[in-house]
C-alpha cells in the first residue's frame, strides 16, 4: 500500500515581508537625507518608503533597473 505523501515547503519570512526584498534606485542626495532624517523617498519604480536597511543585502528591483537603463540610453543619443 502506497502512503499519501505531501511535501510542504516553508519560506522563512523576513522582517520586511516579500514586497520589501529589493533594493531600489533613488537620487543619492535624497537617500542621504532620508537616512539621516528619516524622511521617505520615492524610487524610480514609484515605491515610497523610509530606507533603513543595507541595500547590498537585496537584489536590485527589476522595474527600477529597467527604468534606469532606459534613462541611461537616452543620454547616449
């Protein structure tokens, strides 16, 4: 008799939630002000938040990256 086996995968949640797992592109001057004063910033993708974590720990937001690359292409023309 075969036993019914179920596999359950569990994802270890972060303290930020899944929507917070990317680094986002923001102007450097705005980022420094936000880090010092706790003011919110707006990323290229439209995300608004107060940065407080090391962005090196997360992959770059694909939407921010696409927007940045399209802006950089415009500079070449």
